[in-house]
């Protein structure tokens, strides 16, 4: 059976064949992903910004999509669904990459937090421990801004939010980080 000759070119039909015909899954998957291949690859490249790892990350994205397709239900837009999987794989990659760079960051690297003179703590702190107290979205925006050194425009594109929402999220995350630093400083002072 040649899928192209049977008029099953629309996405819904291809998805149905993929889910119901195990022997044709590879062929169907190729047909399904063909229109999205280059935009998905570009999206991943933009997210991780690492030419040496893009092929591995993109392969992982395709594998995750392939594994999740049998359970896909036709609610919403297929394109948005595959982009969400790609974004999640990219964010997981970035989290693993950043995890090794978090410890012993100089406090001067965090612009707004270092402006508070009343928080007089050691020159080096274990930022990983402090960041663990933040929510995932707060950790993510701090990671993207300070560890990946991305601009607010780049971050807003990655997170699919407006620039003003990006600024507000970063401001709130840094404010909360300052409060955590201040709390820890007060605890240290009480112990001495």
C-alpha cells in the first residue's frame, strides 16, 4: 500500500494510519514530519544555541514525538503539539547543561541582587541551592538570562511570552531571590 497514491495526505488521516497500522509507522512518520522538519530543526537550534549538540537534541525530539504519537488524540493543532514536545526536550537539555554551571557563581553576576548593600554575604554563594527554592518558571528565566546570557527579546521568543511579561517574570524572580538571600542572611546573623 503506497500512502501517497491513496489520497491520505491530510494530517488527520496520516495520524489515524500511524496509530492503527504498526507496519507502516516509519513511512507515515516521515510523511507526517516532512512539512515541519526544517521549522522544527530551526526552533530547536534557536532554543539550545549549540551547534555541536543540535543533531543529538533534534534526534531526541523526533524520538519523543514518534513514541508519543500512538497516544496522540486529535484535540488541538498537531503543529503546536510537536512544538511543545520539542520545547520540552530543549528545556531539559538546557537544564542538564546549566546544572553543572550553577555552583559558586560570583554574586556580582546577578545585577539587581548585587545592588542591595544590606545583604553582605560571602563573595561566592552556592546559587544552585538558592535557585532550588524558586519555581520552575522563575528558575528557567534566571537560567536563560544569566547562565545562557540571552537578551530579553530572545527569552520572550523562547518562552512565547511578550517582552513586558518577560521583564515582569525576571523582575519577580530576582526580587524573590533577593528575599531568599536576605532571609538566609538574617538566619546567619541570628546564629552568630
